[in-house]
C-alpha cells in the first residue's frame, strides 16, 4: 500500500502570513537530539511546532530525559505542513498501531513527510516511504531496506516531498535543508546564524567510512549495552513483525 499525499510539494494554501504547522511524533525511547535540533531550527524560522503523543504525560527519551507533549494524537491539527518522526529505540513504536494509524492519517494531507535517524523506519512501517529514497542512521540501513525502501547514504535525502536525515546530528542539516525548500534560503541562513551552526568536529569519526576500524568495532559493544542486544537482533525482530503486518494489509 502506497499512502498518497494530497498537497504535493507545497505548503498548504491560505494565509501567506500564517505560521507553518509541524507535527513531531514523540514516543518512549526516542532520541531527543533527533527532534530538538530540528525543533529549534523550525521555531527560529517562525514555524509552529506541535509535540504529539498519546497523552500529555511526559515522554521519556532513550537516556531518560522527559519531554512534555503539547498535543495528543487525536487533537493534533489535521492538515500539517510538515509531519516528522525522530529516531531512537523504535522497537515498540514500529508496532504501535495507534501511532502508525496517526502517521497514515496525517501523511495523507501533510505537505512534507520527514524523519531523522531511525524515524525513517517508522515512516516505512506506515507505508509512507513506498516508492521513495530515504536515509537513516548508518547502523540501520539494512533494516530500512527490508521495507523495500531505496536506502540513501546521504546525510540529508530529499525525494520529492519526503525529506529524511541520517543519524542524530544530521537533524540540523535536515531542518535547514527543509526550511530553504519551503521558506527560501534566506530564512534557512537566518536560522543557521541564530543557532551559530558552524560545526568543526574535533575528530573525523562521524561515519563508519571515516572512523577507525577499531572505533567502528567498539560501536557494536556500545549498541549492545545501550539497546540490550545487537541492533540487528532486537530491532530486526520488530522490523520483521512490522513487515509482516504491512504484507497482510496489502495482500
């Protein structure tokens, strides 16, 4: 099943002065930096950001940081300019039918459907990446491919009205790219300046291609400790069930 959007690549028509509406889905185990960077960039560009969850109760991140939603799934605006899913520990949200149904519903009318990091797997589980290229965290590219998605190795991948970022810190690059697309380069540059976004990382170890082999090997141990098992094992089981559910719907 391919979920079609009705607004194409343009923000909703209407009052040109109104702020664009962004809906960011929160779930237990999200990586906060995945959405905080884009949230700041979007807000500084004058967008109206809604943090969406089942209820208004605090939502814990993958490191225990609690975030307060601003709107429920039910009360989130029906017509969003940007629908966004962060990444993190997505094992449970991949199989959360209420949240998947929310994404399918809002995805029908959103002007842009977007994610950062493993959030693209959640979009894929909702059928929102069928026929599109998308990026994800480098360690989960194989899992994204299992949904039939054409996996991009880009830090920011834009395919028509789908915009997806790579892992975690790619969120700011993703947001600035999208701001330039919907509001113009001047708006994106102003947001970049306001954040003083001029990265100069002290090491060239931000990708498996540039990091030393020893560091890449140690990442597997880090992931085991952080996720209670290897990414492919724990996440792989959830992806298998999500893929089976999608197959049942389309058969």
